[in-house]
C-alpha cells in the first residue's frame, strides 16, 4: 500500500510540477509594464508587419497561446493579448517564432502539423475505446474485454510520446533560434529584460510538455479506477 502511494505521489509530482513552474514564471512577469512596446497583440501585429509576415493574423483565444499554421494565425490568451507585460510580449514573440518557421518551410514544424491531425483522430479513438470497455464488460460479462481499455490507453500514450518527440525541438527552435534573436537584435525589449525573457521563452517552449504530462496522468488515473 505504501509503495502504491509513493508511486502515485511520484506520478502526480511529475505531471503537476512542470505546469506549476510554467504558471509561476508567467505570473512572475505578468505585471503591467508601460515602457514596453504595446500589449501582446499590438506587439505581435507590429512585429509581424515589420518582418514581412503581414498576412499572419493576430487573434484572442480561450484555448491557450499558439500559432495555427492552417489559418496563418497567432492566437494569444486574454492575459497576453490585452495586457502590456513582459510575459505578454515574450510569449507573443514565441508564437511569432512559429510563424517564422512556417514561412520558411521549417521541416520539423511541417512534420508536427501533419502528425497533429492524425494524432487527434487516434486520441479520440483511444478515448472512445477506454470509455466503451467498461460498458462492454457489463454487457458481455467477459473480463477479456478489458484488454480494449489497455489498447485505448496505449494508443493515447503512444501518440503523446510521438508528439513529444516532434514538438519539443520545434518549440525550442521557436523560442531560442527565432524569438530570442528577434527580441535581442531588434532591441524590442530593454537589455535588462533579456535574462527574464530567456526564462519566459523556456517556459513557453515547455508549456506543451506540462499539458502532455497531465494527459498521461489522466490515462494512468483511468487505469487505476478500472483496477478497482
């Protein structure tokens, strides 16, 4: 029993700590800064126009900061779209980094985009299988049916691992090979803010990792429920 509690605690920590760190970094630099070049949205619009990406739109979103290659749109959360803060400007720069990748045909981004559509379908199928397995067990009264549940979970975990392998290099490239030089060389933020900008860019790059870990934690929880 003690070992099980330790394992569960370890899984919870692994899944929760990265998200807590990301949230802490963004909150630390979310104070209003009148000296910065506009809100996240204003900064993104002006910068995109300056670097020849005027066709890329900037929109608010409730789905989290991201760049959509299909619609060529930088989408920023309300906290970054409408606020003049260091976090808002640097997160906007990170998403502009993805727009720059897209504009230059960056192969890892193209591979990730192609896989994302397939991954969504596989994850939906895996979730359906996991939800259907208990119902089928009740109807068919055959414990072997629960194998379907493990198949569904394995599909979700495999997709998560594949997206992790493709996404982290793309995110780090957007942060440190695109956004950071843009901020630094373009003098878009004061030099004194560059160390904090690096920290924010690192958090922006690892945001998806935290989300992926939480998804995997949900799968582990589901397995545990079924065992009982």
